[in-house]
C-alpha cells in the first residue's frame, strides 16, 4: 500500500514513527521526567530547526542533549561560551602545516562542525561571537578566510541560557532569538522524579547504556515526511491569525514575524508526525504556540507591571481562537 506522500509506503512511515517513539524511550533510560522537553526537542529535530533551552543550572540539559545524539547517531559537540571566546574558536581557523611541497594553509574545523552543537550559556559570549552562530543556524554553512564550508546534515544548534544569573552576560538580540525555532523551558523535577534521579546517579552503578535506534539518513527522511503532513485550511488559517494577533494585542509591544507563522505550522506538523498521526489537529498548534512565540513577542510595560508572562498572554490568545 502506498501513502500519498511522494510514493512512500505507509509501512515505511509507520516504521519511522515507531523508531522515533523508541528513541524517546531510550533517552528516558537516562533522563527522568522532562516529557514535554523531550517532545519539543524531537519536534525541533523533525522540523530541522534550532532551539534555545532556558533553565537553572543542574537540570540535566547537557546529558539530555548528549543522549539524544547517541540514540540518533548524530555527532555531538559542546561549546562552553565565555566572554573571552572568539568566533574562530567556534568556526575554526587556518593554520600552517608542513607538507612535502612546503608550508600550506589548512583550515582546522571548529566544534561547529557536528550534527548536534550544544552552545552552553550562549548569553555569556560576546555579541561578536554570538554572531558567528548566525550563518551556521540560518544557512547551515560557515565562511572563514574567504571560503565557505557546508556543515554536516542534519545540523542543529541547541543553546542554553540561565534566566537568573545575568552577571557578565550579553542579551541575545531579537534578530538572533528569532532564528531559534523554539524556546524550551526546562523546569525542576517533581519529588518522585528527583528521588529517582538521586537513586540513579548516587549508587555507583555504571551509566545506563542506550541503543542507537535512528540513523542520520532516517532522520532526514522523517524531516521530509514531516513537511508533507497535511494541515486543514481552517487550522492553518487560525495559526496564522494567532501570529497576526500578536501584532495588535494591547498587552504586546512587539509582535511576531511571518517566520513565527511558518514555525507554528511546521512544528505542529512535526508534533503530529512524532505522535504517529497523519494530520495536524488544533491541539498540535495549541501545544506548540508557547515555545514558538514566547521568545518572539515583547510585552508592553503594563503587562509586565501586572506580572504577566508571555506564556499567559499566548494562552489567552489561543483560548480566544478555540
């Protein structure tokens, strides 16, 4: 039997969706809880986008991202951002090497050349270094010494920042935050989850092994199928209407761009595919609206004075469209 999506069999689609579910279960062997965070990470992978993770220290972001890369056969690289980090420390630099024919300039690739790049505490890097990530995030390439180098595919930048410790940090400009498909909030675990974490990592037992269940080629295949998931016109129109309302709402000073409309529809498709469905529902749009919009809108001073958050404003707007 053949699905309508470019001749791909339904059995193949089911197989990829099953493997995505198995990948999430494998990550769960090491990461306790954080179900929503994991779902949003896999949505980001299926949508071929970048994510900004915000949380207090010690909540397992690095372990989570490293484990995701292990179960998906993706090369992992970690960049610890500091104020003295230079752009060439990320992208790479030309060095002189001795060869049989003499000395030659050779481009030494930096840590950006990986499938999954964890940019830890990105707001501690200077604006010049932050800007070095822009081309990589948007164009999937790096330009150095006048040469352009393609980055490996698939490619994702997963950046983290601490919302409470702002000393010695450089706020991300709106042009850069807009390039993150999602802003994911990582919260503290529940009591029972924290007890499980303590038992898992304080008994001296070796780290739980995980199995690779997805290949890079399968991820790219799933990415293509994600874009072909059908969405009804009325759901698409309501998603666009939601984004447009952010530009006229009384509690929002600066609204979201059309890039947010594209992100909202695409991530809704990715969530539907991840959950094994063949179409987008309004629940998908509702679930993805906060991580898509929370970093793309700026509340006005009256909303901030009332103690409102962007998520609360987005939730009110979503409820008005139901």
